């Protein structure tokens, strides 16, 4: 089962790298009236990191809830 998880993670990382490499054009983002322009690849990396962080924190929180 561990090998399947590792291969799945590696496949997802490979897909993310391919997506980032194919999307280097500049994107405009507006949120609450503030605008920023940055490469789409950079935005994808930020969002992947944020998603990983939220998932990790959620898993940590759930494991603490089960211990009680």
C-alpha cells in the first residue's frame, strides 16, 4: 500500500510540474479591489502549497481530535 501512495504522489507532482512549465504567461488577479499581476506558474505553486498546508493542518487537527 505504501508503494501505491508514493507512486500516486510522484504522478501528481509530475503533473503539477508539467502544468507549471506550460503556463508561464502573466495572469491578473483581483481580490477585494486589490490587483496583482504574476506568472500563472507562480500562482499555481502558491495554491498547491496552500492546499498542502491546509490538508496537513486538517490532518493534524483530526488526529488530535481522535486522541481525546
